[in-house]
C-alpha cells in the first residue's frame, strides 16, 4: 500500500522565471494544502534549498543566468530532495540529460496541473519510502544500513539520491531475481508514475557508475529484452 502524503507537512519549491506559470502552479499546490516557496532564477532556488526544509522542487529548464540543468546539478551536491523538471522541449535527449544530472521526473509544457500535482505526490511518496525490518544488508564489500539509509563500499560512503537508494535496495534484497522495467517502476517510482520506462535505464547507469569498484564480484546485470538483476560471485 502506498504511504499517504499529508500536504500540509510538505514544502514545495517552484522555480520558473515566468511569473504567470509560477503563480498558477503555486495556486494548485496551495489548494491541495502544500506550503509553497518560489524562485525566479537558479541562485534564489539554491539559497532557498540551503535555508529552508524543502521536500520537492519543481524546476524549469529555461532560467536566466543559470539554467535548470546547472541548478539541478548544483542542488544534487547539497540535497537529495526529489526534483521534477519542466521544459517546453519534449525530446528524449532532454529528458535523459535531466535524469542523468539527478532529476527524478520530467514534465513537458504545456501540462495539465492535475498531472503535475499527481507527479509531485508520487515523488513525495517514493521519497518517504519505508523498508521492512531488515537493518543491514551486506554483499561482499557492499554494505547497506537500512535504518540509517546509508550505503558503503568498504570504508567509503556512497552518496545516492533517494530514488537511487530505493532502486538499489529493491535489487539487492532480491539477488538473481530478474525485474522487468515496469515492475521496477511500480516498486520504486510507484504505480501512479506516468513517465517513461526509459528512466529505469538511466538510474541503473547512474548506480553502476557510483558503485563501480576494482572488485567486480557483484554487479547490476542487464537481462537482454527483459530488464535487470543483481548478481554476486561467491569468493573462494
């Protein structure tokens, strides 16, 4: 069952240089009960992330001085809040770029405000994802502290976004189990996720990069035509 989101306990940051768009998004979010902050450029947005407890950021790509790509990348260095990117562009390459830089979802303008709200709620649900009673998972040099939500390889802490962490946890807790993309979308992004299944490929690539080691005794393996599985070779 999806964990219920209480809007009045969440603050959403809307970043767009179009005042009309900002006010329209803010109106719909406030009507749903969310607290809303707004910024009209990247510097304002990054400052608000530093000074306030933000739970989700809605980020436009076309911004003055510092575009949304740069804001997303810098925000990821400071925070793991869910990021929903907005753009008038709909090309797949733009979506992949946003996801690669750390965005969690992507919505093309013009959009239905109700769809925007649904995606925000979905992102918040996944960020509040709760695990079972298992406290620690160890696979060779990989160690996941479920209670502390930390990931280590040896003595090195690995910095993962909430969505990357959730994807890794699902895979590691079911070694050698083959997940298709839709199943991973349901488990990690939620059954109400309305984006493309290509996002799974992007996040797997990011996980592989962050978790790469000289000891290749475990890996996230591609199962051609189906999806992915976590495998580990037993050391002698």
